[in-house]
């Protein structure tokens, strides 16, 4: 054994094992079901990309690009970054493969950001998300937002709110930023320490700042929502009306500017009232009508959202939602095999082929020790295969949750086993 202390997962990352991983499986399967019902296909793209995909995609000046990306050089002197988010890689793949539009992709991905780790904020987190490329129809905005809303509702979450805003398109945003810049220049000395010097680089960031000095200044600042051009205003109104028609409440939040430069028009965030303020976003997204061009493709509209799995699980816990997402997958059968050799392995193979989840003990343990493991396993039934059973082509069936089957133990012929199991365990 080595003298050095054992390795641990890096700070800000975590292992997902056992009961926890059952909840992850449940979440991902539920999201996949939703995505399919809304016409999305799974997309899998590399975890690392040319660093330019992200720098140009999310904006060189964004906090994530400046301070949080994991950038590395490979042995061929190419500079890559681990993905800090899921949208830019999908757009890169869209440009590369030129699929028919609208192109609708969903994903489940780790994302890497060098953040200060705390509850709900990690250096590797995981997102479930969707992206749609090739239409600026406001009805797709409604669909994307409603997919997220229905997904959260289906998980059993109740204490969350939807905030929505419009960032306008490039032209109306540019005119607004000039206005905001003018306003901030008159109040620069009243801003928080960071923004007192940096407001000019990206004035929109100041709107997002939670510091009370910045909030006091921006409370009276002009808001983009009041300076949209007619087209962007009309687009936003149709999106809002569409959400109302689905019975989805959305509060307009003029300060919602989001952290990446690619956003245009509709932006939205789902916040949980069950989580701590600074980490309370359980999902967010919006339109990015200029991003495909920004990454070298033809002008193409896009919209999507991402939702943090860790935050969803924290929210489920905080709201006390258990049910399907708290339960470990059930084991149907535990095989207690005191014969050893191939007979047990053949029986296991047949049981699993029939669709039962089956486990067993190894290493020739005693009958008593195997029965203990069977009890611990949570299986509904134990099947005992001993020398007597093997000789008679039988198996002993033992009910591990007395009462379930009316009888606790019985010998059955192996030829009848599957008919009996089908009756008792009902594989679906
Ligand atoms: P985002 O708001 O940066 O957007 O992240 C989406 C979600 O991921 C957040 O709402 C939050 O639930 C979770 N999240 C973000 N950072 C962390 C972290 N450090 N630790 C734990 N959870 C985190 C995006 O990434 C965009 N790509 C979303 C999008 C898709 N926009 C358009 N399409």
C-alpha cells in the first residue's frame, strides 16, 4: 500500500453512486420521455471543442470565458476547452453537418466551470437541455419554455417561478446599450467595487449584479424591454400570449440578461423558492438568433434551455418530493446457489433474458451468508439452487417479503418456473 493519502474527487465535483444514481436515472429518463414527446432527438457531441467555439460562442467578455473555462493544449499543440455549457457545441455540430431544419436536439451533459464551489454550484455540473435551430416562430419559444415547465411540474416541483424577458435583436440591443452606457457613466461612482471599474466593458452585466449599490443605480436605469423595436416587441407579445394560453405564468423581469453574449429576443429563467438566492436557478435559456453566424454558419435562428441536474435534485429534496426519484431500482430475484459452477449461471442467464432483474452471491459463500445477502438485497424472491434441487431439476422459491405470495417457501419444477414467476412478479 502506498504511504500517500488516497485520491479524492477534485474540489467542486462529486461521485454519484447507489441510491443517488437511481434518482439520476429517473430524472434523465423522464426528461428523455419529454424530449421525445416534443419531437427532439438525442445529440452527443465531444466534451471538448476548439476553445474558439466557446470564446466566440458565449462571448470573450463573458464571465465564464474570462475566468471559468478549463482550457488545455493537447499533444498536437491544439487549444481546446472542456465544455462550460451545451449550446455552442450543438451549434458547431449544426453548422458542420447542415441537417434539415428545424433541427431539434436534446442532451444530457456534464459542464465544466472553474467556479467557487458551494451548495448548488460546482466545477462539474450536469445539464439536461434542448436546442432548436432554424425557426424564429414565436410558437417554438412557447414550446421550449413549456417543455421545461411541464418537466418540472411532472417531477413534482411546485415552488418555482418562470421569469421572462426580451433582449431584442442585435440592432435594438445596440441602441439600448448606448442608452444604458450613457446612464451608467453618470452613476459610475455609485456602483459596486467591481462594476465601478468594469461597467463600460459590458454594461448589461451591471443589470444582473445583486450588489445593493448596483441594484439602487439600475432600479432607475432605462430597461431594454421599454426600448424594443416593433418586430421584437411583437415577437415577445406573441410568446407571452402563447404561454398564457397554456396556463403558464411568466413574470416579466427586465433585469434578466443572462450570462452569455449569444442571447437575443426571448430569455427566461426558472427560479426555485426552495433554494438559496444565488443558486436558485433550476433552468434557463433563450433565443440566440446570431450565434450560428457568429460561429461561421449561415444566418439561422436558435432557441433552447439547460437545467442543472444537481439543482433539480436539491430542489426535490428541499420541497420534500420523494416518489419515483427517491427509490432505488427494485431487484426481482436473488439467486442463492450452493452448488457452484455453471448451473446457477445458466439459470441467471435465462431469468435475465426473460426480463427479471436478478443478482447473486459469489465466492462460494455458505447458504446462511447468501441468505443474509438475499435479505439485504431488497429482492422480492430468493431462488435456492442446492444439490437436491439440481438433481430433481427443481428450485426452491422463497418469499423475501412474507405475505406477498401467501406462502413463504415452496419447491417448483424448473420447467414451470417461468410461468409461476410471470404470475407472481408480473414483468412489465
Ligand atoms: P446557464 O444558465 O449557464 O445556461 O446554465 C443552465 C443551468 O445549469 C442553470 O440554470 C443551473 O440550473 C445549472 N448550472 C449552471 N452552472 C452551474 C454550476 N456551476 N453548478 C450547478 N449547476 C449549474 C446555459 O448553460 C445555457 N447553455 C442554456 C441555454 C441552452 N441557453 C440556450 N440554450
